[in-house]
């Protein structure tokens, strides 16, 4: 499994929903997490490894604490705060470049776990930015598509 780099066209595709929750999905996600940690990144979306599927993995805190990976299948942002937070975002598909982006400081996300169970949670801080960044990948949007924040 290799990380796809810009201008690979899969990075601009809108991904298809996942409908089959099986051992193959479990294996795919385990490999995605291994690639993310090795990169070393804090998030990785399926199109970044060449798969058109609405999946991303994230571990927003592992670089400063214990690993705490989360798998998001078919995620949907339900709401976002009016308050914005500015972060410098890197992207494994756009190496050696960061983007300074203003995004909602808090988001509520609904997604499915690997067993298909529906989950919902609020994210704040860096985790909120990471969730939004990875979710953008599932819609063919990259951090370079946003205006630079001051």
C-alpha cells in the first residue's frame, strides 16, 4: 500500500459509501493504520492509498501520547461551530508543504465503526481540524483548495 501523491486523479474523486463490513475491510483498515503511523501521519483517507471508499483513520494524539486510533467509515459532519480555529495542516499526499487553514473549532461527526455500528461524537482542537481534513479527502477536496488564513 503506497500513499498517492498529488496530482494523482483519485485524490480528486468523491468516494463511494462502504456497504460491506467484513474481514477484508478489517484487514484494509489495519494496513491503513500501519501506513499512517509509518508515514508518520495523524490521519489517512482511503483515496490517499488508491481506494475509492468513504473511510479514514485518525490518531490525533499519538505523537504526544499513547496511540488512540479511530476508524471512520461513511462519516458525515452533522454540525460545526461558528467559531474558527487556525491550524497549520500537512498532508501525506502533498509532502513538504503545509497550509494555514481556518476551520470550525468544533464539529459533530456521525460515522460507522468496523462492525457497522453508528457512532457520533464531538471533536474539538486539533482533532476537529484532522477530522475535517480527512473527511475533505473523501469528497475530493485538498487542503490546498482553501485560502491561506492569516
